[in-house]
């Protein structure tokens, strides 16, 4: 981990100078309009790399995955200026005991190997490593990270793409806390915990992003490739560290209001261990993030 830095400076002054929307955006090279032609790893056949890649880390999502894939496919099929052939879904499967891997393979057969890639892993290896492994299959200009449990609806992807293009942003993050965003299915305790976590993180870290703990994001792929290998946090803190490092690197961040829907099938993976890990992660980021 990086050596902790002195905290003698005021975080309030840092907040006013480090707003993601006000900083001079770091320029990244634009990908060509036409996706490059590459060969697939296994077959060797030539295929055009899709412009958009959606990464879905999954564990015990056998009931949710079919509907999520259907919604992604329908979004690219029916949205103006989007085409199914421009999208690839990379499913990173961590050897779920509920049959998620088998379901992913069935979906790959149904939708085609150009639309779905299944990356199999021997067990639960962490969210960050899942994204890093998935980058092996990413060649297009844009990459979407989202949950596979139906908490994130793909219908917001076109708005995220629009905001990125119109605003010239490098990252667009979905937010529950502004621009019409919200949550559905949470009890009062969960809402208080989420808002409290975001308030604490934003007060200490001042990234200028309203939903620092959210995980529904659109990135320019070049940004992912630069930032992700530098991230050391695990679990839920991973997404928070990514956004802090993105802003510190000078990249431009936009926001789109989304509705977060609590999972219908399966159990939430948020427990006491994750809460304690979040608190430790915020403290560590506060100590190691430059003024």
C-alpha cells in the first residue's frame, strides 16, 4: 500500500478544488470509429471487436442472469444509435454452486459467441480481479460495469453513452442521489446506511461525485486499462477507490440518475464484514490520497 501522507491541509479546500465536474479533464486518445478486426482466442476466426463491452461478474446468479442478458440484448436492439452487433457481454463466473456457470453457457449458445463470452474461474477471487480478467476480452472504445442481480437496469446505458459523448467525459457513473435517481425495495435501515456511507466517503475524500459507492459505470476503455491495475482495495471498497483514483488522475466524470432496485432473487452479499471493510477502506483512502 502507498505510504500514508500528512493530512495537515483542509479537506474542505480540497473539495472545492477537486470537483470532478470542474477539473480540467485529462485528454485520452479516441478510439477509431470502426472497431479493429481481431481473431478470437480460441477459434482464430476474424471478428470485428464490438464498440461496447459489458462486464458482468457473477456468483450464484442463476435466477437473475437470463433476464439480465435479455434486458441488455433488448436495450441494444431497440435503442436509437445502438446495435446488438456493437455489444459484447463478458460474464466472469466464479464457480457458483447454484448452476450459474451452466446457465451462462446455455445463454452463450442461445445468443451467440459474438454476443456473450464466458470466463470461467475456479472460485471466488474478488471483484477487482474479475474486472481485470475480463479486460482480456475488451477491445472496443467503451466498457460498462454493472451488477448482474438486476439492481442495475440496462435501460440507463443509452443515457450514460449520451452524457459521455455530449460532455466529453471519460467516465459516467450512475447515481442514486441526484438527477432523478433513487432506490427501490430498501428498508429505512438500508437507506440510512447507504446515504451515511456516501456522506462519510464524500466528506473525507471529496471526489466531487454524488454516489461514490455505486458500481454502475461507463468508462472509456483506455481509462480502465490505466487505472484498474493500480487499485489495491477489495470488495465493495474497490469501486470507491477506482473513482477516487480516476478523479485524482484528472479524468472528467459525468453522472446519470438511475433507479437502484434491490435484488428479487438470491441473497444480498452485504454483511457486517463488508461494512467494517468499507470503514477501513475509507480511512485508508483518506490517509493515502494526495491533497
